[in-house]
């Protein structure tokens, strides 16, 4: 099967591979048919992706897609993740053979989960009050 030069490059030299210890967002998805798996780790800083890594098991396009995905996400806001379409993912990969389009759908699923988790982090933040960092001593006096 012939792949695009982009897929070949990212498969042969994948970027940002591995776990990310200080990630606030860790999501994964598995294709139930072929069992390809993609796990995405994101560290968010100042409301943008500061660092992104991945782990993948599966076919050549799935591994390449994880690599490309991490490069594309760094420096982006949650809204970018929410707006990234399957067809745009395929474009970033330089196109996919029909039998391998599942790699783009796997990325789409991981992105949907990541955006959902990111929204949850934003909702869970409690606004600081002026005295939130101070301890009360002597019974509040």
C-alpha cells in the first residue's frame, strides 16, 4: 500500500512519543474493528496546549497520525481542537487510502474526548477569592 511522504516521514521518525507525566488531559480511543489504539497526553498552560505527546499501536497511518496530531496541537486553544475535522486530519496526513481512513476517525475520536475533558477542567476551576491563599489563625481573629 502506498502512503503519502508525510505519513512515511512521521511513521519512520515519529515526534512527541511517550507518556507525559504532568499532563492534565489524557484520553485514548480504540478502533473496535482493527484494534488500533491512540492515546493522547496534553499539558495545558495559559489556556493553550503547551505540550502534547502520544502513544499508539496499530497501522502505519495511525502511528503517523499521532505524531502529526501532537505537532499540530501545540500552541492551540481548545476551540481549535473542537473545530478540527476528519477531512482536515486527512489533509494533514497527505491523504489516506480508503482502507486506512479509520486512522483519521481515531484521531477525531481522541480529539472529541480531549475537548470534552478540557471543558470539564475549565468548569471545575473555582475562582480565587482575595483571601483564598491565606490561613486564618487564632479562631479567625
